[in-house]
C-alpha cells in the first residue's frame, strides 16, 4: 500500500476507473449476447436489440475500451447476422 498521499489517491481513482471500465465492457458484451440470442430464436425485438448492441459498442469505442477497428468489426458481424 502506498504511503504518499498522492499515490493513495491515485490507487483510489484507478480502482474506480477500473470498476467503471469493467461495468461498461460487461454491458457491451451482454447487449451483444442478447441480440445474438434473439436473432437465433427469431424474436420480434431483434432490430431493437441490434440498435442497443451497436450503441453499446459505439459507447465502448468512445470511452477507449475497445479500438476503432474492433468496434467496426463487431458491428459488421452483427449487421451480417441481421441481414441473413
């Protein structure tokens, strides 16, 4: 554990940021999984879940959790699923 006051603060902020990042990443993955499950079962709300999944991917990209290329690749794969 750090002894210097600024280092103690840094540990706290790093922990808070890590928790926020984990929550955002988990929400993105959950949205994608919900869409894939709805698409496989042929649910009526697949289009709405597609919008939610792409929005969560875009938000994760904006916050720096995933790279621009990964966001584009993921959205492309989701749109390929919905166009089948």
